[in-house]
C-alpha cells in the first residue's frame, strides 16, 4: 500500500510533507519550516511523528526542527555533507542510503546546486520524490552554492525517475515560474494547459502540489535545456546542454 501523503503549507510559500504508513502507524516529515501547522496536522489525524527528513540547511526548511523534535521525540535525518549546519542529526545520510517508513524504503539522492549538501528522498513504491529547492514546480532553486553544471547533473538524476512520480517541492512559486516558462515557450501546448489549470486551482482554493515528473518534463524550462526548441528559444542552438541550462537560470534570476 502506498504511503499517505499530506501537503502542509507553511510560512509565506513553503511546503512541508507528512508521509504515513497506515499498517505500522509510522509517520515521517519532510522538512520543518514552521511548527504550528505541522503539529496541528499530526494532531488532527492522531498520528505520531517518528522521523524528520531534512533536504538542506536553509532556515526556512529547518527552523522548526528542534521544536518539533522536542514535541514528538522524532529522529532527525539529514545529509552528512551538511551535518555541521543542521540541527544535530540522529543519523547522517549519503547518496544511496535508505530511510524506512513502515515497510517502504526511501532512497537518498544527492542533488547539489541550490546548496552543496542538498539531498532528495525518493520513495519508489509510492512513486514520490521530495526535491525541496532542487527540482521545483515549473522551476529550480537559485544557485546559491553550487554551479550550473552541478544543478544540471542533479536535475538529470531526477528527470530519469519514472514519469508518473509525484514531485514534492519546497515552495509555491508556480505562478511566477509559469510566467517565465511561457516567456520562453509561449506556444507549448502542455504549458498553456498547465497555466489554465493553475488558474482554476487558485479560483477553487486548492493546492497546486504535488506535480508529476511527466508534467515537469513537458513544461519546466530547466528540464528542457537539452531540447532543440529550447536551445533555439534562448539563441544557443549548438551549445552544450549545461550551458543552455545556465543561460535559462540566469534569465530567470533577472525575470
């Protein structure tokens, strides 16, 4: 049975995620931006929290870790590379390590670029991956620490997952990301449909998360830097993929 997923809006535009296995009663939290909404979501469902899985060290992803750990007794897991700048992890993780929620294993993927120690958590049985500020809905994170080459390589790892995989990203920047995507590919039919769909979700007050990898591959410009049409759109028809990605990222920073 797939893990139950709960998406929790936090702060101004962050998301945290609860993953729950009904059989064992085990629950894990992906990132901890804000204690109140997360603890309320656990209480409303009668769930106990067992693990806090941290994607990277930025404050808006870890600032509630200690409060939630104190309230729940949950174990904290984060990247070995970021051990020195995370709330003291009970277990430090490297690429390929496994995390367990009930009977399901999640796999740790190194995704540097936004930060050097950024990791993602892939749960293949439940067809979910939690990418925080690496792969984002219709976008990717700014390159605060890593290089464009690193981020492009990270995105290629994620793009190789099954297309039906749900993408749990760390922020709701979707409106601006889609406007930027449309500035590059105004005639992309999948993008036009996604923009229309987002307008409908906003009117209905529904969350636009998670997306699917298939949707990202069809509309996210940062996953499309290898395509001839995208290279032509940025005036780099013969450039290597990573350089095209770097140009798209630079344009988004100025957008």
